């Protein structure tokens, strides 16, 4: 059965803005941000998603763990971060439509933290906000069927994929299929679903924007529970995705200013046919990935032409 929600004008408007932003990505030849920006955004993602769940490590400690440096802190919090690092490293390899892969990801996140990582809960749960019960999840006996139905909806429903990723996020939180780790899994799997629409989403720190608006995040979850429809949550999440995506593009544009300086200098220096290695020699201190992206962009701008393929590719400036 299809989860209940409406496609409002607000949803359509924000969806259009997201597609516009993805168009900017295409014009920038942006499939992945620069390595430095990828790392920064991954740190923000892991830190923010776990901070929402009460992890006490700060962003510098998370960075140290990503860089394989020891940190001092609660062992549970350190293990949470280490598990999350592994999960996000494996993110591209999970099948977004596979319930089994979803359970495998939970096992990675929660290894050593709960009794049965990677398995659905076997008891009734309620979610407390302070001293009040904010949400009573469906019976544990219903969880397997509800999750199978949710994955069936994701794979087969004709609605827009970005919108379905928001629906999945809400419905998974409502079902609350695990003993613990539901929040981080909802955010994590929405990112995996978004990546099927565009690979850039692997490195868009949507979780940071959620953390920055955490009170509103819980508010729209509660409103959707009360109304029996995820519409307001979809609107919130689409706006969050749009803002996060545009911030990533702006950061990339700042880096691309350096591209124009590099490219102009290289084309004024290099004579005749040259290869990527020669380009890197002129543009000191750039990675081979950056050089490849520069050359791809110069080709797209028709400022250079190419001959050969693979490692044997040669380039030269186009006259005029």
C-alpha cells in the first residue's frame, strides 16, 4: 500500500529548485566535489548525524578518528563514530532497493552497540521527548511486513525518486524497525536513495542541515504523525536537500576560481601537444584527479582538443 502523502505546490516548487541546482552541477562538470571538500562534507555528515543522536564527540575528534588518530572520549561514542565511518565508506556499495543491504548497513552502524545489530526489534517501543511519549511505533510483529512494503514502494512506485527518498525517511522513522539506530539509518538510507538520482548526493552533507534545524526536524516528524501524512516532512526535507546542495555548489565554485587561473596559465605555457603529466608539472601541487577534471572541462569549453585515449591521450590548445 502506498504511504499517505500529497504532492503540494510547495513540493513541486522546491523539487524544481533542486533540479535547477543539479543543472548547475552538470554545467560545472561536477560529479564529485574536490577531495578536500569531499572529506570536509563527510566529516560534517558523520558528526552531525551522530550528534543528533546524542554523541558527545566534537567535530575535531571525529576528524581525528577519520584520520586514524586516537582520541579521548566515551568508548561508546568513539565506537559509534568508527562504525559510521565504515558505513559511509561502504555507502556506494549498498543496493538502495535491497532490504537485506539495509539490514547489513544497520549491522555496521550498530556493531557492539546493541544486542542484535542488523535485525528488526522484537518488542514494543515508544519514543520519549522529555518525560512524555511522543510516538508509539507499530507492533514489532508488523515490522517485517511494513518494511517489505516500504521497499516495494521505493522500487516500484512511479512518483519522483527524490520525493520517494523523503517518504522513505519518514516512514522508516514511523515504523521504527530497530531497537536503536533508527534516526541515523533513516538519514543514511535517504542519502543512498538520492544517489540513484545523482551521484553528487554522496557528498552533500544533508545531515548537517538537519542538525542545524533539529527542533524543526522533530516538529515536522510529529506533525506528520498527527496528520497521518508525511507531506509536511517531505516539504521540510526537500528544502533541506536544496539548501545543502546549493551550499556544496557554492563551495565548489570557490574552488573553480582556481581552475580558471590554472588553466589560463597552463595554456599560455604549454606549446604543441602535451599530456596530463605535463599539465600537472605546470600546475604545481594539484592531484591527478584535479588535472583530469581540468582537462575535461577545457575540452567541454572547446579551449583544447584531444588525440588518443586513456593514458596515451594528448592535448593541445585550440587556436582562436
